[in-house]
């Protein structure tokens, strides 16, 4: 079935079964590989994108259910003009293998849009569903605080 979705400001019509996960469409049809396939079960956060401004797990959302604009990390900033969250993650070198980081950045960007000066508890709650197997957590937390302009 032909389904039209808006991703990073561009409309796309894709031919896909209704229940195809948004993540598959982003990666396989639109060649947006920023959202990562981690678990495919909604348990790791590697696939996080924004849907209507909210951080969501694109592996769990059927493409036919997408009714609001989608932003992937490719639409957040560029190498020349990074989003403040991206800049903070680079400044703090908040990655080891990096596989979880795009999801971390997307969850953080959604948090700071909603809550520009989050408390430590709010930061930890917002990132609770984003898993990092490398143990980069302390650097990630420093990057989030830097992006929020609170003490690192
Ligand atoms: Fe979507 Fe893990 S791949 S939550
Ligand atoms: Fe490797 Fe987080 S940096 S999983």
C-alpha cells in the first residue's frame, strides 16, 4: 500500500505493508541510517526518532500509524551546523562504539525542548529507556547537562 509520510521536512510516498515498522521504512526505503536497529522490541532506544516532537521508538510504530512529521537525527543538525545536543555530545566525547548515541541524542533533544532546564532526575528519567552497553553513561550525562547549560 502507498503511504505518505513527512520526514525531516520532506514528503515521501512509500510502498509498504501497513504494519511495516517505521524504522524499516526510514532505513531501508529512505536510506536514513541514523535511527539504529538495536532490539526491534522497544527495549533499547537505539531507534529513537521524533514524531510530532515526541521521542518515540520507531521499531514499534507501524508506518501506517504515522500521522505527524518525523524527525531523524539527520534532520536535527548537520556537521557544519550541529544541534546544541549534538555539539555537546561531541564536546564531551560521549560515545564509545556510538551505537546507542543517536537515540540518546534524540531523546535528549526532545527532553530539552519540553524542559529546557531539567533536573538530574528528569534527565535520568528521560534517558532511562535508552540503553548503552559500553558504559558511557557518565559522559552522556555530562553532555546532556552541557546542552542544558547546567553544571557539568
Ligand atoms: Fe527500537 Fe531497540 S530497536 S527500541
Ligand atoms: Fe556503545 Fe553506547 S556507546 S552502546
